[in-house]
């Protein structure tokens, strides 16, 4: 009898196909998952966040490479009165100028410094009232070095933050995919359960219709009282009502499932699921170890701790003692003859040391440092609690799996007993030893036991998936359940 129930469970989609429209597609769980991963708004949002993090890191790495730029000033003209301090008089001046400046800028990631090479080429025609004019070419080539001292490396810190942000976005994307898999699986089995409920309601309606026909014939033959026919009609009406209700619930759950995975709401489908799997052996100690080693949330907590430490570094630099060293080396030359522009050449050198010394900040820096240290302790406490939560959740799922295995065995025996009880009482009913009301109770009991078995099997499947998500380990195949992109990253590291 149990084997027949399993055949019913595995074949309900074909039976529903005869009821519904012709040509409906069969949607497997894997294909539904693929559709959800491609169309789910939550997945797309996680992908966009991941793309933002990738591009921000790419932009930062690009900014650390040599940057070339050319600034052109083809024409500058000036005419007006200016005060000549050397002679203490006002003079009329006129200047025509054309220039081009070429820069190469190279940040130094390892020291947070910067090197800048600049070449400025200039032609100028300058006239001053009462003085000799000047028309000449000039060229200035300089190399400037700026290096912060007595402070932290801001460039490396920003780069590390962007790398961690990308890793965190990757983890969030992977977690969202796991969450979508959980939701899709739950709703897929919900549709399956609704469809099976409809099939059981159809069987119950057929049985009730057959019993009604028997009672009606007996009443017409004078073998039963008329009130038995009334009761049989009431049972038939109840069975029809239940069948129509199950139809509505099935269609509603299908529409909700289409919305979840991003399927066209007008597209019709049936599903076919195998829930009659064998029990999967699970070692609780290994499950906990896998969870503590692989859970992505733990790595996210570690990233949170690291980011808090970065924030502490920034806070300690508030009102800090720091300095900057600048050095410039170059050549400058000018001549009316372009070919003699560096004849003679003049050295162009500058050097400066700047120091900033904080004196008194009314305790602002000290208070901000304490707040940052408290945030680090908060992140560390969250990390510890996350580990404890993982252990507790895995233990709870393990107990639930063991309980569901017991419930499945009980449900199987209950279905068997309910089926035998119903068959015996159908014969009693045919012989007139049982009322229609009593037979309806046995029919309802059989339907409830069938649904209880189906629910227990589905719950076991969902808890197996929950165990995979809690531990990121697939105990059915005995392989890691980490998303492929995370596994590839770990193998590289």
C-alpha cells in the first residue's frame, strides 16, 4: 500500500496534466532555481552591489598607476596698467603667451608618497611702457617628490578596505543565492504539497461519489432509510467543496511561486518532485566542524572586526603629530632662440619639511579612540555569538532531522492502518452496518494521514537543505556546499 502511495506522489503531475490545459511544461526544482538566479530581484540587487565593489576596487588600482595629462594654453592675452614696485610708478603692459604643460603623476602605494614629473614649455611676448620688451621661449623640467611622515599609509588602508568590501559583497551575493535556494525549494515543495492535496481531494470526491451512488440505489430499492441518502448527499457536497478549495489554493501557490522566481504569471506549469528519499546519515560533530570552518557569516564578522580596526587607525590619526617632506629638482631655461633654450640652463631646486604639532583638543581624540575600541569589542562579541548561534542551530536541525525520521515511519504505518480501516468500513457500509456519517470520518482520516506522510517527507527534505545551508556541506554527496566562486577564491589563497 505504501508503494502505491509513493507511485501516487511521483505521478501526480501527469494526473494534473489531464485536468489542466494541454501542453503545460514540467518545471523541475533545478530549472526553477536557474530561473530564480537569473530573474530574482534580490539576486540582481546583490549582483549590482558586487559589481559596484569590483569597479571601485578597479578604479582604486587604476589610480595607483602612472597618470599622464597634457594641458594646453594656445593663447593668453593681457593689456593694462600695473604698478611697478621697482620704479614706484604705473606702467602700461601687454603680454601675449602660449604654453603647454605635460605631467606624469605616480602615486607610491608602499609609502603613501607621490612623484610628479612636469615639463612646461612657454612662448611669451612681453612689452612694458618705458622699458625694453621681452620675446623668448622657456622650458621648465621638474621632478617633485612628496612624502608624508609620522602617520599611517592612507593609500594602503583605502586599498585594503576596498578589497574587503569586494570580499564582503561576494559573500553577500553567495548568501543571497543560498537564501534564494531555500525560498525556491520551500515554495516549490509547497506547490507540490498543494497539488498532492488536490489529488487526494479528487480521490476523496470519487470515493464519496461512488458511495453516494450505492446509497441512492439502496434507498430507491427500499433497503435503506431516506436519511442515509441525505447524509450521503451532504458528504458529497463537502467533498466537492474541499476539492474546489484545493484547486484555488494550488493556483494561488503557483502564482506566488512564479512571482518568486521571476516567471511570467500567465505561463502554466506542473512540477514533479521525488520526496521518497532514503535517510541521510549525519555525524553531528562533523556537521558542527564544517559549519564553523565554512560559514560565510563568520568571515563577514571577521571583515567587520578588521574594518573596525581600520577605523581605529583613522581615529588615532585625529589631531596627530605628523609631517610632510617635499623635494623638487629640475632645470629651467629661456632664450629667444628655441635651439638654445637651455643655453645656459639653471638649476631649479626646492626642499621643505612641514610638521604639524597638536597642542590641546579638549579630549576629543581620546574619547573617539575609546569609542572605536568599544566598536571593535562589539564586533568581536558578535563574532563569538555568531559561532555559538551556528552550533546551536546545527544541533537543532540535527534533532529535527532525527525526529522527522521517526515521524515518517509513524506516518507510513498510520497511512497503512487508515487505508485498511477504510477498506473494512467500506464493506460494512455496503452491507448496511455503518452510516454514511461514520464512513465519511474514516475517509477524512485516510486523507489526513496521507497528507501527514507527505508533509513529513517534505519537511525532511527541507531540513536536509537547511542542514546544508547551516554547515555548507552536502551530506548526501559528502562534498562541500560552498558556492563555486568562494571555493575558487579559497583555493587561490
